[in-house]
């Protein structure tokens, strides 16, 4: 008897996910589910979407960029632990974070936000998310010769995110072929744009 083929994962509209997350957070006035800072971020997001829709607004919003980063990350494989799916499935909080970070754009097309904080408890895939974001930037951000760095006070800490990203690339030949990526012991190189991704560490607390 032939094995049953696994159904492909249904495509999600990541903007709908982000918008619903934001509206749910703002509506949670008693903070039963969402903390003060999430509610403030959600409120800002909804207001900024309206500001971005104004043709004379201070910035724009790109649905293409917002969806693209989420779709890219959901094609990357899990490389740690045991999961129900072979590839990553973003939590709505992850989608909301990514849509904020990559969707809002300055009028010259560059990202509005260049710094971001994602704070959750241990064992909530922060390193996996960071590795995936860095790989997206290495492959898709329109910058010649990008240099991406994961940094920490020790080499072992700095390599945590890098090692996750390296295993993702090693396990995804289509990704390597599409962007001419090459994996080394301490670097991932994108030969198409002359970019690289590597870990660095400081040997002293003052560095």
C-alpha cells in the first residue's frame, strides 16, 4: 500500500496574523495575556500603519517586505529539538515582531528600525529566530558586501546563534544554490554580494 503523502502546509497571510495580534493586545485592557510593553508596541504599530498609509507620511509600510521575511523563515529547517513540522512555524508574536522590523520603511527604501529588542523567557527559540533573521539579511537585504555579526563576551556564546544558522544552511541545499552560500567553520559567505556572517567575541569586559 502506497504511503500517504503529507499535505503541504497552508499558506498564511502574515499581515493578517500581525494585525490580529496587535488588535488582541490593545483590547487586553486588564493585561490578562499581554503585558504593558506588548500593548504599547501593538498600539504604536496600529497607529503607524495609519501614518504610513498617508502619502505625505514620515515613512511607508511595505507588505512585500513584511511577508517576505516571514515566508523565508518558515522555509528554514528546525535544527534543535523535536518538532511537529520539519520547518519553522512562526508564533504570532514572532510574526508581529518581524512585520514591524521589516515592514516599515524610510522613503529611500531602507528599514525604518535598525535596532530591536525581543525579550522572552528561556527556551523560547530566541537564538533560532535571531539566526533566521541574520540569514534573511545575508540573502535578501539589498546591500553590497554586508557583514553580519553575532557577538558576545565569549566565543562559545557568540557561536550559539552562528552554529544554528550554519546548520540551517547545511541542511538546505536549495538555499545554498539560490544565493551562492558557502559554509566555513567560522563564517557563512554569500558570494553573490560578497557578504559574510560570522561570530565575534571580546576577551575582556572592557572590550
